[in-house]
C-alpha cells in the first residue's frame, strides 16, 4: 500500500514540476536537442568503422569486417609518424601555450590604469576574431623568404633568409606561437574574471603585512587561479589527439609534411579524398577512444593530487 502510494506521488510530482517550471524546461530544450541531434544521433554511424561501407548498400547492408580497419591503421607505415606529430604538437601547446593566458591575466590584474588595461585587453583580444585562413595568410606574409618582415630583419643584421614554412623542424613552433598570438587574449578572459572576484580585503591585509606586489601575486592571485587552471588543463589533455585540421592543412606543404602530418589531416586525405569511409571512421574512432581514456586518467590524477576534478 505504501509503495504503491509512493509511486503515485512520484508520478504526480513529475508532471506538476514540468507544468510549474515550464519556462525553465523550455529554456534548456535547445541545448538538449543540440546534444541529441549533433552529438548522439551521429554515433549511429560509428558502426561503419567495423564494416566495409558501401554507399549503394547503406550502413545496414554493408559487410561486417570487425577490427580489419583498425589493424590496417596500426600496421600503416605512417602510424607512428601521425601519433608522434599529433601528440608532439599537443604537448608542445600545453607546455608553452597553456600557461600564457594565466601569466597574462596575472599581469593585467596588477595594472591600475583602467584605460591602459582595457586597451591592452582589446588589442590582444582582436586576433581571436580572425578566420584561420586570414591568420595563416598573415603568418606566411610575415615569414616569407623575400618579402617577409622577419626575413627583412634577419637580412638587416647580415643573416641569410630563412624558409620558415618549408623547414620541418620549425613547423611546430610556428603553429604553437601563432596560436598563442591568436587565442591568448580570449583565453585569459576566464582567468581575469576569476581574479576580479577575489576578495579585496585579502590584498589589503597583505599590504598591511608588508607584502610586495610579487608576493601578493604568488600567495593570493595564483592560489585563486589554480582550481580553474586545473579544470582547463584536464580539458586540454582530454583533447590531446584533436589537433585542429584547418590551420595545419593550410600551413602544410610537401616539404614540411614529415612534421605536419597529423591524424586529422590523414583522415581528410583517406576519408574525403580517397573515399575510404570505413577506414577513416576507424581512425577517427580510435582518436576519440584515446581522448576519452586520457580525460578519465588525467581527471583521476588531478582529483588525487589536488582534490579538484570534473567529477
């Protein structure tokens, strides 16, 4: 009797909650639909990674081949080159580019002139709105061997022009530092917002105790940023295999291909250009599984070390 009445109450409460808060449910509906239609529904097509997909036969009609395409990818002569380049660029980006917005936010927080602070933030924020095509065009123009500003400076001091875009050893640095220039201002907004919420009484107490600006930064500002930085670092490691395709593809040429070939460009070449849909789906699924495993591992490590995690 009691359990039946409990079920009746729960059935009555749910519709009542929806009718009472219909505006909130309506507000969240577009987000739910977005994830269902864009994120979950396409997962139906993952099965072609385990089939010899034929457009004529469709997904269900195509022959099941198991792990054939995965084994083919693992035995591919380019496998270790793709893994090395993808992981190498990601780790380089985490080591060099990830701390830059944090340092920038710390420096901006110490500026007392509001006009100067807004000017600097606006200047560093603007490159984020450039399209990738325009960004790569600017980079190539600056690094051009005969007309580029960088090579003009090198020639002025008696050096020989450097063919930056054709040097495999320079590709990763060009990619990472151009990314810093484009995204540092935008990425720092979150950290600046965190610092803006720090209690001013902490700084006042530190000043009374005789703490210098550097000491206030180290002992007040940095500890306040650590939780946010750890969360962002977990996200970075969770996408370590997802190097943006467009920028690398635009910067890539035959001479730097040994350093610029990554999994995303390889999937484009074999999937769209080569029409090997099942093989490219297998490579993409492998990529996603590695990212999934990494984000779980890094999240658990962060939870044990610092007590901060996504879940």
